[in-house]
C-alpha cells in the first residue's frame, strides 16, 4: 500500500507542477510545489513525510525534462 501512495504522490506532484505554465516556472518552483504535494500526500496516507517530499520534489523538478509538464 505505501508504494501506491508513493506513485500517487509522484503523479500528483507532476500534475500540479504542470499547472504553473502561465507563469514560466523554474525547476525550483516546480520542485517546491512537488515537495509540498508529496509531503501532504504522505502525511494524509500515514507515510514518511520527508520521503514524500523528496519524491514529490524530484518529480516536480524533473517533470519538464521528461516532457510531462510542458
């Protein structure tokens, strides 16, 4: 079950980071948004908040490199 929430946090962070297209965000902006989403998802699911923030931050920072949030 925790793996499901990690994947959900990754997908959610990528989706939310993609919502910033109108403001021309940097990798740092997307990473901060992703970290927030990941930490929140981990907290709600009872998981490790730091791990959730790390996964979400990485997903947010890298989503444009994989052309997921352009």
